[in-house]
């Protein structure tokens, strides 16, 4: 199965302190979604869109848009922009 890429990536603060993940394909988005413990209506829609993308019924961009609209989970947030290094407590 081919990877379904999208751009720009959706940046997700993970449950590991100081770690931000830049998700840039449907397969990774689905993998991240399956780690969530809170599964509301927006989560279900995002998972369904991932499944639809695997079968080429929706575009990768539609999955990216749905991922950006997901609510915060366990203090983690979703953003369409990278988190600055200073916000992660790191310096260059």
C-alpha cells in the first residue's frame, strides 16, 4: 500500500514532555489516533476519514484538515505550525 502524504504537516504535542510530532501522512495520523484514550465524535470522524483514504475515497488533505480540528487530549494539542524550540524548553 502506498503512503498517503499531505503537506504541511500537522504538529502534535505528544504525551512525552517536550516531544512534538510532525504528522505528514495518513498512515501516521491513523497510528497516532489509535493511541488516544478519549474517542469522541471528531475522533471517530478522523478515524473514518483515515480508513476512507486507505481506499482512495477521500484525499489526504481531507484527513489533514480533520486532524487539525481534533480537540485537545490529555493536555496535548494539535497545530498546523511547528512548536518553537524555546517553548519546548530547549535552546539551539
